[in-house]
């Protein structure tokens, strides 16, 4: 698996948010580190296909991701900087909803949800409304939704914001294990 970024740029009128990025990403954990406003989120949104680049291309194993379409999206897991959820959803309802949107069958996602709740220390709050969870727990629910489809490429925008120090260590260990044969790209402004 290889993700190649060629001359990627994004302009908004006269403002350039991302300029001529060239990078080849192979399996492992990769970090985008920079100040707020440096273009990390814009770059990640182009990599996921949410934003169309002004110029340049993103290739997955040598094929333009726009040509891969759904096959590329099926291989992605994405946690945006702030993810939305319906306030009335509890944790399990939300994860089942997202799994359905991702095209996962009930048989595939039921066991996966239980596994992720255990992995992310959310089992005890599985039936609690997401809006009543702490910011750190909400973030872990967001991480769980990104991992639902067991993606080959995991893109996480500021994944540790709101996590306490112990959860950050658990998360770092989880990502290290997960990235053995997959691409994990994380953005942060805090090292």
C-alpha cells in the first residue's frame, strides 16, 4: 500500500492554503505537525476526497483516487477535527448508523462495534447519549467510527484533543499496533 501526493495545492481565491505538496506515504504512522492554520486539515480533506485540489493528484498504489471512487473510500477511515453526531444517539446507535452508511452489513459490524468499544474503553457508556459524554469520550467515539471498516488508510485530524494523558498513551499504543501494515496519518499542533 502506498499513498502518493503529487504537486497538491488548494487555493481559495487569492489565498493558498496548501502549496505544491509532494509526499509518498507507506505503511506506518505518519504525522503532520504544524501551527493552527498551516493547512493540515485542508491537506487531509483533499486526501479523503472531501475537498477537490486546485491542482495536483493523490494516487493510491499508482491509481488516481478520483478514478478509484468508492473502492478508495471503502479503504479509508477518517476522523475530522470535529465530527458531527445526532444528539439523541447513544454510542452504539451512532456506531451502527455510521456502519450502515459505510455499507457494512449487520453481521460484520456487530462484533466490530463490541471490539472497538472494548479497545477504546467505552463499553460502560455504550448506551449513554453521546451528548452527555465528556469531550475525551466523544473523541474516542469518533475514533471508533473511523476504525469501523478496518481501514487500510486511517486519517485522523487532531485525534488526541480532549484525551487525558492516560488515554493518549493507550491511543498511541493502539495506533502503533494498527499501523503494522496500514497507513496512519495524524495531524496535530502539539508534539
